[in-house]
C-alpha cells in the first residue's frame, strides 16, 4: 500500500518568513495530493491540492509543488502569519475508490 | 448544510465498556471514512464505505472494532470491549461522488477510556 513520509515533524519560523514542508510517497499510482490544516482542537480542513498532471499550484500565500519522477511534493507558505500556526498533513491517493493515506503531520509555529 | 456531524463530542468510559460513535455525513456524499488520530500514529484510516458498502476495513485494529452504515445518512463505529489504548480522537469524514476528492471532516469524538 501507499506510504507517505513527511518532514519536518515540527517547524518554527518568524512571522513574515517562509515555511516549507516536504513529503514523499511510495505508490507510483498515486495521482492526487491534498494538504490539510488542523488548528488546535479543530478538524482537519483542506487548504490546497494538486493532481499529477500539474507541477505547481498556487493559492495566495500557499503553493504546492509536485515532482512525480522523484515521488515528492512540498507545501510552501510565504509571508507567514500567526494564524498559520497549526498542524499540516500531506496525503496521497491513487485514482478510483482508493483511500487517502496521510503523512504524520508537521506542527508549524509562527513566532510573532 | 451543517457539515459532517459527529456525536458525542466527548466520551469518557471505563475499560470493558461498549462505546458507540455516530456520524452523519453531508447529504449527497456517497463515501464515508472513519479515522483515528493519536499523537503517536497521526491520522489512521480505520474503514471506509462507498454507497454504504465497506470497501476497505484493513485499518480496523482488531475484532473489538466494528462499523456499520445502514443507510446513506448514518454510520456508527463501535468498540466492544473498550481498552485504555483506544483513547484517541475519532474523526468521521465524507466525500462527494465524482472527481472531487475533497474530504470533509466532522468535529471528532474525543474518547477517553479509563
């Protein structure tokens, strides 16, 4: 089955700096890569996703890049703000009625 | 739509007791997922249903865990008998049919087994 590894497990950045979280996956059949944000005590919520036919996707201050050859994808947050502090999960999914496999999460702390 | 609704929000029980967690997916969604979240293991998929049929239950830890989806608007996850190591946050999520892969999570049930 799919195995998703995520690094780092914790990340502290100064407000205004950029944050990068990296993930690797094992199943070459995976073609959908979402990122979820979970604030303390809250539910995970989708913030951005990318499909395998695209190399990069941006949405305001967040962007995701995908390298299918190397089987890795990354989340980039620019101009970080205190409200970006949360746990971020990457995930991978093959097509069809397959399950989403999550990484172990990255706790991001943005220091004001 | 009120989103995915889970109950109870918190459950405290004693070891050996039966625990039933409930989930109402978003109307029109045809896939439902049960996840368990712990500090050690992160988000683990326990089981998921498509059109009320269990598709993959390989994540169910052992026979003490069972899940049902009797209709499109309701699912239960039951633990019998419960053990302290079952303490975790249990999330239910649903997904709409078609190409939209987005998961919508409920607020979760914080389970504590003493």
